[in-house]
C-alpha cells in the first residue's frame, strides 16, 4: 500500500483486508519485515521527549511502574524508559504482535542508537547498563531480564505511576475512549501521570504526499466509519475534542504541546469540510500533532 496507490485505492484495499479472512495476516507480515529493518526515529524522539517532560514537571519515573499503551511490534519506548530508570515497564496491546525475535531486534537497535550518542546519555539520565545484552532463550526470560511485562487485552490490577502512548489514541474508536480514560485513571496511583503523543493527521497522507494531511475531514462520519475499520481505523478527533474526555475522567491537564505544518490553516479554509468540522476554528483543525501531559490529583 505504497505511494503509487491513489487514496481511494488504498482505502479500498484496507476495507478489503478487514473483510477477507487471512488478508490481515499478509499485512502483518509486511509490517514485521518493515519494523525488523528499521528503527523509527520519531519513536525514539517521542520516548526521549516523555523523559524530558517527566523531568520538567517533576513527575516520578526512577524506580516507578510505568505502563505503555499500544506497545506494538517492538518495545522501543519501554527499553528507553528502562534506561531512564523506570522499573518495571508494563506493555499492553489489543493483540499479540511482539515476540522474542522482535524483542531482540528492538534491543539491538536501541543499544546501537545509544552507543552512537553515548556522550549524550548522561545529560538525559539514561544508562545502557539497564539493558542486558541477551540473547535470551525464551520470551519469558527476555521479559524478566529487561524488567518488562506484556499484557494483551487487559489492564493489570496493580497500580502504576505513569502511562504513556505514542501514535495510539487516534486509532481507538471515539466511543471507547471515555471508558478507557476512566480505567486508566483508576489504574494510576494518586499523583500518577499520563503523557500521550497523538497524530491528528490523515495517515493516508503519510504515503501520499499529494494529499492534504486533513484530507479525511471531508467525509461524513457514516462514510468514514465504513472505510476506516479494524487496525486501519482513525477516529479523526481534533486536539480540543480530547480535552473534555480527559477532564471528565478526572485528569488535570499540565501541558498541551501542539504542532501545525506551514500553510495548514490556509488549507483548512479551502477544503470542502464535512458538517462536523465546519464550525470548528481553523487553527484547531490545523493541529496535526499534539502531546498532552496529564496528572491524577
């Protein structure tokens, strides 16, 4: 599903992949090869930014139980948080994609990245000694040695101090978010915190630069629900629509960092927006990425 496909062709293939048994397996096989080959720099920077925000707002991290929502294929962010002293890291997801080979891949990639910038690790309070080199004979042995836990479809009963996510919230159906935010609030210790990085842009634009990153705001909700399903789903929530969901769950908002590309506001004013988005301020619609820091009072 590369750049050669028109946007409607990619949407059609995604819809077909959800409908046909076994097709998702092919898509996952493609993703596995992709993630084994490369270390996503944005993911690395997101982990480092989480650590910096913890320092800036005095949020406890050293020796604390931290949970990552949507850990995906490789524990890149958990390994970097371990280097910063978090212990243990609870990795959660809706389905099992991580295995021993992917843990070894992530460990090698993160260690190589850290070795390349070893002089900078001390400034960030990171230590390579927190990561055993392996290889490990089993997945359980790897998780134990690296102080990681892996949970599928459940939130551990034991409280955590912090919760993080990277490019996850936008893939959760809007109807499920209030319940999830309340459950995460309950999972946190008093004074616990959350940091979420949210990509508000149309992910079709990531592989088709001819599209506007706000292209998907043209569709009616019913049309978008039909085309955007399964692992390809995006809820299209704009940054300000998350605010009442967090506040209703009980969270205090410490900071909200927002990014918009040059010219995005002008693009908003020329797009044939669906009814849902026409009443929203262009400067709110134009926010393509945001990072929110939350605290449980």
